[in-house]
């Protein structure tokens, strides 16, 4: 509970940080694992994100139980055995970004996002390229990167190790409106 | 002896078939499941807002029917998220997954609806997934 209050405060700090603030409650995060034995995908469309252009801060928060799988058993195993979502219900990211955002609004701008991911009780420094674009008052942000489950103390049983990729492809896609 | 071998392999094949069936079973939505909890949107939000741990005991992973007023309708790819307002900063975020008939149904802001879905917890809003519409007001 204390951890959640801390994360909530970080998110709210970003929300309160400045005037050029864009938010969404329906961001997208998907993760994909491809092996010769099986393709796995899970997607979450209830991702909360806040981007402050003036402070150059960015924050994400999502419920792990919000990731939906095609197979019922996979979803159960993901929540109960891998990310233990009853104990660690959220994945969060809080950080900053750098890049030439002066031209954002005219074209998609490449930025470098740096901060901390919290997942499965592990907080890890993280950095990835991303793009942001503003069109008709809507900010669109996209990023693709890879995460390694063992970096977050997520152990994959040897029985299913060949079915789950060592590196998981993650796709982020947010469409944010200015905070009113 | 041959008969025993045939029975043995028959049992093995049957067990593998059952295991494969369970492993491959698609995610079941809530459409044909009975709701375990029925609660107004404002009460659901208030319980989570005041004590998340207690709210999780009552609602987390439960299939529930929630009645409330449509505040916002947001398309996200092939999914739809309907926000039920509760007169606070947060609300109830109801995610309708692909395969529903949402595209053929018109919703308007202010419409009163009864939604069935599975509770996944609290993250500024109370989140529901695999939602279906149980009933809706004809016009707001």
C-alpha cells in the first residue's frame, strides 16, 4: 500500500508539474514473445500516462491484471506464477526525456526516455528511444523496446522455457489530450 | 499383452488430449457467467478510494455488474473503453474487448447503463475488463 501511495504521488507530481501537460487513461502497452514453439501476446488498453513537455517528464502506470491473453491458462500463469499480480498489482515508469522538442507539432520528434521501471517489486533504471508528435492538439507517443524477465526476478520454469522468449518485445502507444 | 499396450497408449493419448484442450482453451469472457457482485459505480469507486485492500477483498477478480452513467466513450484500436462517472477525479474504466458487438451499439454521454465485467483493481479509476452491456437506457 505504501509503495502504491509513493507511485501515485509520483504520477500526481507529474500531473501537477506544468502547463504543457498531456494525459491519457487509455494508453496501450503490449508485449510479445516469439519462439519456434509458440507466439504469445498480451495487451493492455487501460494504461495511464502523463507527459509534461515543459518539465520534460513522463509517467506511466498500469494494472498487470489488465493484460489480456488469447489463452485463459496463459493469463492465469502470467498473473499467479510470473508477475504475481496479487502481490505486485502495478507496473509503473517515471522519468524524463531529452531531445529537440522545439519542432514537435510540425513533425514526429525522436526523444530519449530515461527513468525507472517498477515491476514485480524490482525497480530498474531504464532508457529507450521513443517518438512524440502533436497533431490537432493530441500528443501521440510511441516506443518499442525489449525487457528481460529475469531482470525483474521473474523466473520461467524449465518446462516452458522453450516457449517463452528470453527477451520480451514491448510496444507502447499513447494518445494524450491536454489536461483541462 | 497387445490389448494392455493398446489401452495404455489410449489412456496416454486421452490424457494428452485433455491437457492440450485445457492449455489451448481461449480466454473466456463474462458473457455466460453469473455476476458474483452487483454494485453501483459510485459505491465501487468510494470503497476503493477509502480502502484499497478491503475493496480488493470484496471485488478483485470478481465478475460484477456495475450500474452507472456514461461519462466518456474512447476507442482504442478495436477495443472500447467506457468511463462511468462518479462525480470525482476518477471513475470506473470499463474495457470492452474485441468480439463484442459494441460497434453496432450506440452509446451517448449521460446514458445510464448496466455493465458486467471482471474487476482488475484500482489505478486512479477502478478497472474492469472483458465487459459486456447488460442493459442500457434508450436515450439519455
